[in-house]
C-alpha cells in the first residue's frame, strides 16, 4: 500500500455559519457541497487537490492543528489579508529541517492553522 497524500480532513466547529465565513471569505476556499442534514460543509482546498469538511458539533470542540500548502508570495499576502480581518499571526517562521516557511494563526474555534510554503 502506498499513501500518496491527504485528500480530505474533517474539522469540528461550534457554529458552521461562522466557520464557513472564515474559511470561505478569509482563506478563500471554495464551497464544494453543503450537507444541511448533518451540518457539514465540504470546501475545496487547492481546487481538486483536496478538501476540508467543516462539521458542526454540539458542546466543546477540542483544538487541533491543520496545515495548508502555499507559496512564498502567498505567505506575505496572507499576513496582510489575515490582519485586515483582525486575525493575529505568528511568523513567517523558517524551518530548515523541512525545509520551508510557515505562517501560524487560529480559526474562530481556536484551531491552530498553518500556511506552509516549501522551499524550492
């Protein structure tokens, strides 16, 4: 068996509408499919390369870490966009062992998100 990548990741959220606004309007992900019965929203991350699924859950939502691939120029633009929306950022931080550069921030549910730009 050979795993070639990750196609879909589920992210638990408290309020689907609030999370959708952040992931769609701030991060620019595209809506793929809305499942109102289960309170799930599938968003495309990088076109057909993969998806995230926002899943509304009742009660406390434990925080997780998720990283998205970006380019070096996207990282600089992301700092500006995130600050415009009032989202604090940490970085960019270079990781020599990967190698690449990361920008860290949180979504409305406290999940630590990362934009990672691999070095070429």
